[in-house]
C-alpha cells in the first residue's frame, strides 16, 4: 500500500475510515497484525506512530498489548504456587495478598496497575496500617510485577518508590538478668528452661520446638540445633531446616544451666532419643497459643512492656555475651545468624572459643545475681545487664 507521499509502505498499513480519521495496523514479531489503540487525524500521524512501533520492535522493547490482560489475582496465585518457598513464607505471602493487595488490585489486569496507583495504594496503607507490614506487602507486589516484566506481560515494573520496601524496625528491648530469672519463675516449671535457653542459648522458639533428647549432651553441657519446627497459622507444625545454614549449630551452655537442664529432662521431656525436650501437659508438641498465654502472664507479672517478645530474650543474651568479652563473630555463631556482612570471613569462632564464651556468660550471670542478692531493691528498677565490678 502506498502512503500519501507516494512511497510504498514497508511496515504496517494505514487506511482511511468513513469518519475521515486514519487507522494504523502493524505486524508484531509473531506475525499477527494488530491495530493501533487509537485512530489518527492524518495519515502522517499514523505513519509516525508506525515508525515508532517499528523501532520499538527492532530494539526488543515491544510487548504484546494483549499480554497484560491477565488479572492480578490469577497471576499472583500462580506466582505463589510456582515459587519454592517455605510453608511459613507461603502463609505470610498469602496473608499479605488477601489482606493488603487483592482488595485493591485483585480485579485489575496487570497492565492496569500503574505507578500512580501503586503510590496511592501505599499512601492509604501507611495511613491505616503498620509501616513494617506495608513494606512487606510492597516488596511482594514489586516481586510479582517484576516477574510479569520477565514474562513480557508488562513493559515496566510500576513499583518504583525508592526505599518503599525497606523495614525500619525499632530497636528491640532487652531484659536484665534479674528480669530473666523472674520470667523463668513466673512462666511455670514446665517452661522455665525455655526462657533460659531463649536468653542464654540463645535459641529461637521454632528451634526449641524441634529440640530432642538426642540433641542434648549433659556431660559436655551443650545442645545441637538440627531442625526448626515453626507452627503455622492453622496450628500445624512445619518441620524443616533452620532459618539459614548458620542455624544448624552446637551451642555450649553456661554452667549454671546444668541443673536446670538436667531437672527438666527428668521431669518433662518425652522419652527416647527422639523424644521432644519441650512438650505440653498432655505429652504432645507444645502449642504456640498455650505457651503464649503463659508468656503474657509472666511478662505482665515481671513488669516488662507488651512489646517485649520471646525473641527479645535473644537480644538480652547477645548483649550480655558482648559485655562479657565475646566478639561479634562469637555471638553470630552462637545465635545461628548469617549476614551479608558476615563477612567476618576471616574471623573464626570454633567449639573451644564457644566454650569460653559460655564460661564468660556464666560468670556474668552469676555476678549479676549476686549483685541483686546484695541489693534486693535494685531488682525491679535495674536497667543494666551485667556490669563488671
């Protein structure tokens, strides 16, 4: 077909409509002829549009205009199924989708989710919800849309807000040695060892849930963390690997915990090498809800704030270990932490060093307890952990 300038068109086609406007059509890389999304006032305008479309195809920037016509909900559901994620991560993403993303974007096609709409959604989320949850939901949305870009369903990711996915968690509180003792006393005999291992282990709740008799060496006074058994929102446990490779570790315990550990094994742990160290009153794996009730009561009795979580016992142990002379690498190994900057590649903390750290921790706790015994009035008001005299 020749254009109005008398040249034969090499790309696409233009025709004049009965209305007097012009329609442009072009062949995509797949050979299918597609019309422009709108008509033009003149054939020159249509010709210019075709030239731009041809350049777009040559550069590899072309996307099928019909590809983005996939609903966000359907795509997100498929995205979640195709990922190799832990069951807890699946639970988290499902919750973020259902509560924070699908109510706004669920009925939209992928190409209808624009940068202005994402900004507006985030503004509404920040006004009505948690900053941390909003950051998590934004990261999930960005990840899904980035995959849509890779799948050539949309040309560009609409999530372009700098720093929107960053979480700025508040500094976590710590407890004093006296407060840890008070928590252990208030939480009840069945659970007191959990408090001590959470603080001076230091172990995560899901690691304690998976701890078995075979993992406890009373003679060497150490425990070996092999697995994690977190509890899902449906109440079922999800046995699996630890949070990271660094989570699989041997933890040497301070000497003052030998009596606590031995007494707990004799009184409450299930029988046999595979017997769980921590079980509920009926002998089954303990439930988060059951322990949670005891934990909240104990926290209130001790006078700790509502935002003091079981996880914060780990911070108490970290701080005390560091003040006792442990290096950052020592505490990382002890807590089973990995980091991009764990970069402590040239620093090592082997078993012998970990025993030394446990010894320092033991001496610090004993000193702190002795100080409280000498000054009983300081127990409730003290804010420092251990202080070297």
